[in-house]
């Protein structure tokens, strides 16, 4: 990948972290000077965090583009009347998606660039950070965002570069996930230590890095089919500890501002976009959270984690960790434990969940066999993790009907490679047909 061919502007400290200093835009000068001082490295790290999570005049962040692409391709959202062309391509899917689709181009480019700049931090931290707390925190966050960017690519592309540089080679999705896992495993082994007080505000307290790393390890091991490791990591996650992307008046919640209230945006589909065979119970309390318009009086309504400009978006949900364990146990033919963790999601009340996502339903009472339990687990992943960017991967893993099957439940399996990559990297593979 040719980094110089991609536009990447980093918005610093004007909003998302409520910073007290004003940092320069590292796209204006050279990046190299930022890697020579602790302040410059923190500057770059804050920019990485913002570029991952925030929509701005420089383009939409990875979080919004991931939720949007996944939402259209996996039948979670409806395009508003007169909606934009790029959204319409994703909604139609199959062979209608252009290789210059803005949503996919921004998603790919952001993930590649975040990976690249995270690598720069890792490669230079020893030369700059003399304070051990400063060094450890830069390392932990750089490993986290490197893994997040790779894991996000693995949801949507069969192959992608993991190493950075000109004409980078592509690896398989599974190999990419293994690399992401290695970064997360390294991060959690680092000791926990506070950064110097003058820099602590820039690292923020909204993300518990170790807890988030364990949650992502559970997610990625589960995607790889390593049920033993998935259970091991999920069981380590502190479920009442929030790790979120935060927003404010300057950097607003992208799901609310660019999705739900944008004139050419989208709305959630009724019944979570599920087929009749997986229809949610009318008594499911998650319907009110995700599908019923919400928000302060006098403001345009939003839904779920996008009901105001200021809503935080979770990096992971407690219910995901419970459902990972349910799935992993059933895949190991331990149906009793599989049902136990499924029931913990079904019976959970919203007041018992740190994000107030609760079904408040009776325990599972269907047949106690693998196929029936897996169907119920998939259904609850679709509801519990609605518009989290996970459903496309879930549909493939649970072998739900794909774009070429009768009664298909998604419009793509994998995305074509963005034109910006193909024009700059001769190693780009042939586009998948679906």
C-alpha cells in the first residue's frame, strides 16, 4: 500500500478527548518530527483514536463506515428515500458495489493508515519515551488500535495487507486475525502503569485497555474457531466495565449525526431485519432500546447507541462475551454450558447491563440439540449486537443463506478491493464475485 497516495487528516483535541492543549495537524508538517518527542507521539496517538471513531470534514471514521457497510450488507438498516449512491450500492450489494464506493474506500484507507501510524509508534517509542508509564501506555494503545484496524478489515475482506509499506503483500483473513491476536496478547502482558500526569488526559479513561484486549481476543479467537481460547478470554472480561468511543458537541456521535438524522441516511429495519424464522419475541426488551425512536424532547430521534450527538459507542458489549461462550461451548458439544450462557443473555434485565441492553425474557425452552441452540445463539447475536458491525461475519460463520442462496440474508459475503489500493499496489488480489 502506498501511504502517500491516501488522504489522512487527523483532528486533534478539539472535541473527543476535551484536551487542554492544541496540537498541530501532523498532515501539514512531516510525520517524522512527531516521532521524536513524547508530546508528538501522544499527538499522533490522539489522532489515531479520533480517526478511528470520529466523522469530520476530512472524511468518515472507521467506526461509522464499518457499522454502515455491515448494516446495509446484512439487512439491518433501510436507506432513506433519495439516499446517497454509495449507501444504495451497499444496500443492493452483489455486483452493484463499485470499487470507488466511498464507504468502503474510507473504511479500507482508515484501517490501513491507523495500522501504519500505530506501527510508527511501536517502532519509535523506545527512542522517545524515557518514563516507563508513558512508554507502556503508548505501547498498549498502539497495539490495541493496530489490532482493531486489522480485525475490522477481517470482517469485510478475504485478504488484506498487515505489514505496511509500498506494495505490501496480502494475507488471508485468518492470518490477519492471528497477527491481531499476537498484538493483543503482547499488550495484556505489559504491566499496568499510569502515564505522567501532564499526559494522562490524552490517553483518557474511557477505555480499559486490558479489558478491551481480552474482549477482542475472545472475539477474534471465536472468529478463528478456537473455542477453547475464546472461552478462556471471554471469561476474563469484566462485564460491568465500559470501554467506549466518546463524543461531544465538536465531534458528534456519527451513528446519530451521519446515519439516523442525516437527510440521506438510514433507519433500522423492523424486527432487526431478521427472517420470520428468527423473528424476535414481541416481549423482547431490546426492541425498545434498538428499534423505538429515542432522544430528548425537541430533538430528532435516534436509536440504540445513536440517540443523541453525545452518546458513546461501545467497543464491545457484555452480551457479546456471554454469547461467545455460549457459541464456543455448543461448538464443543457442551450443550449444558452453551444453554447456560445463552440463558444469561435471554434473562438479563436492562438494569443488570452496564449499557442497559437486556432482553428480560424466559430461559431457552427449545430442543437441546446443537442445531437448535446455534440458531438461537445466532438470533440473539443479531439482536444483542445490533448495528455493531459484526453481523456480516456472523452470517458467514453460522452459515446463514448468502447472496447467491434462496432467501438470502446478506447482499455480499466479501467486499471488492478499493480502487485506491488496486491502483497503488500490484499485489491486490482479484475481486471476489460475492
